[in-house]
C-alpha cells in the first residue's frame, strides 16, 4: 500500500499511523455518492469531475493521505461506462490529488428510482429530520412496500456484493466503513459473507426518537436496527443520536441487550459499540480555497453588495434548512428597526436540491415568495434587502463567508451542519454565528454562538439584533473561540478517532 505525502507534523503522523494500520488490511469506504462523477462530453469522451454532497466533501480529505477503495453508485451514463470497462470491477481515480480506487455499483434505473426517490428521500430523510406532518404523512402504502422489496433491499445487496468482491484484494479481512441512511441493510449482508471483517457504519443525519421510528412498519425498523448491529461500531454525530439509537434497539430488537453505560448492543452473539464522532472540516484545504485567486475575485465582486452590516446564509434549498423562517426573522428585524433599512443586507447562497421531489419544489416556491415580499416591502430603486444566489458554487460561498457580520444557520435539525464550522474558519470580519440548538454542531460550538430554537422567529430576530449590535470585544471573543475549537477538532481528528476504534478491534 502506498501512502502519499502530507503537510504538517500532525498530518505526517497521521499518514504514518494509517500506513501501519493498513499494512495487511485494506480499507473499503462505501457511500451512495462517490468522490468522482464521470460525464459524457458532446464528443462522446468521458470527463471526470469531483463529486458533490456533504458526505463526499468530508470523506474526500482521506484521499490525501492513504490509498483505499471507494464503492459508490453509478450515477449517470458516464459512471456506468467506466464501471463496464473497469478491470476487475475497479478503476484508479484520474483526478489530481486523489489516491484511490473507484468501484461503481450499477443497478437498473427503475430499481434505483424506487431505492432513492421512493424509499430513501421521501421516507427515511423526512423521518430522520422530523419533517413529516403526522396527520397526513407519511402514507406507507403498497408503493413503499414495493420500494423496500424491489428497490432498497436489492440496492443494498448490490453494494454488499461489491464490498465482498473488493475484499479479495485484502490479505486479511478488510476494514469496511459504510455511510448513511442509504445503506442500512448493507452491514448485515456484508457480515454474513465476511464474518471477520471490521465493519463500521456512520450516520451523517440525525437518529430520531424511537416513537418517531414507530411510524414505519415494525419489520422495516427492526430490520434496519438489526443490520446496523451487525457492525462492530455504529457512529453518530451527537450524544443525542447515540441515546436515541440505543433506545430504538431496546424497543425494536427483542433478542438484543442494551447497555446504556457502556453504549453497546449485544445481538446474535456480537457486541456493537455505539459511539459519537462529530464530523468536521479540512481547515487547511478550506483556507486554501477561501484565499485562492478565484475566491478573491468572487470576494471583489461581492463587496459592492454588502451593507454596513451583512447577514449571510449558505444552504441547500430544502425544508429542513428552515430558510423561510430565517427570512421571516429578518423581516421582523427590519419592521422593528427602521434605521436598519438600507444598511443591514441579507445575502443568501442557496443550492437547489432534489428538485424532482414535489415537497422541495413547493419549498423553493415559498422561499421565492418570501424574498419577493420582503424586497417589495422594504426595498427601493437603489437598495434591495435580500440578494439570492441560486447556484452550486462552493468557492463563491467560501468567499461570501469571509465577509459576514452575521452567519445564520437556523436549520430545523441537522446531523452536524458544516457551514457552521466553515464560516468561523474563513471569516475575516469577527462575524457572529447564529446557530440552531438542534443542529449537531451546536453541541460543540454552543459557547461561541448565539443559540436559537428553529421555530422561534421572534428569538431569531432578537439574536440578529444582538449580533449586529455586538461590541468589537464580544465579536472577537466569539470568533476566536469558534475558530480555535474547530481547528482543534478538524476532519483529521474525526477520521483518526474512528480508525483508532476500528484498529482496537483487531488487537
């Protein structure tokens, strides 16, 4: 196995440590989306691009330090062509700086549609973000049962088969790191085929209370919990999620034994450790992006749009991000403080998300309507309160976060929310973060932020006012505290904590 160079003494130690850990055992990382997307050009050639999404962004840092194989869904025709032409089922990434093999899982489009568009997103994602309106949704009807049987199960089996096939390249049973809600059934399937593998499953999104899981049929929730407990370790973002999972196992697994003190589940003769690993960011890489020539050009273009004070948010356009309530709080701020009109600006950098899903289409319309209402009410020919950028432009977003006086992160609930960590690292204005108490990041950052309840429009408006009027001393204190905390517990720290726990299982 080849380990590539890294910057800094700490990173060098991490590289050396990984080399020792992976001397005889390969590492197989598994997620629905992968780090590389292949597109077919107009000339018919295959072009590789970096994959998107929060999971990919967080995990891609590992490619800077160690060789491994990443198993992911073939998302389009380009991925499918690459998978079909691959030697032994895997290909070497051609993107600069990536040292990894890719193994794509190709499933029939109709099967994947049922897996992703019927079961994963409208059902699991909404469940785990408390987004159902219980008197009306969900409706677990025949289509959901069918999506489970002919979509979710077969796709999970295809991923498990790919892992088993990849394990042939490992001298000893491999380390397998599975990620997120798409692959709940895969740990049990992998365990059955590779009983000696070291398996970890990490969840990037919240784990709701067991009473909320009871909205699903018993056989589904039990199968999910049982499969996860085929892992050696199940990782979550927060202690809250750990407690909820242990309680779920206690309720749904009749044959299981839960130890809340040790945070373990014993099932079928196997002990599963349930642990908290708060995900973080690659600080050095982020600073490099924020200070790149491209980011500096975006910064130059954005500065004329700033107010005397500027509120910024960076989000996907989806209901869980609570964008509309954030704008309502801003409207309330302007109504009560007429002297802020023309002076306190709101820049929103919003990425359209899952636009094929009806609920997301409707929410985008609500966001547009709220922006229009506020701009018509408070705007003039020379000044608009809100400027929205609808595009997936990470570099532009990083440039914007250098400039905020207030960063608003008021999500209904988040597994973590990396924007709350990215902002304080790159910000140059001594900006203050307003953070939802139900975002996973709040547990780590609460001492340096202004916390708000996500439904509390009044409280959010008050927090905006407090942040705008904060003294220089308060701003610097909060900003420095956040930056220090985030840099101490960066993505390398997150990775090493998990890998150390997996390595312990070998010995």
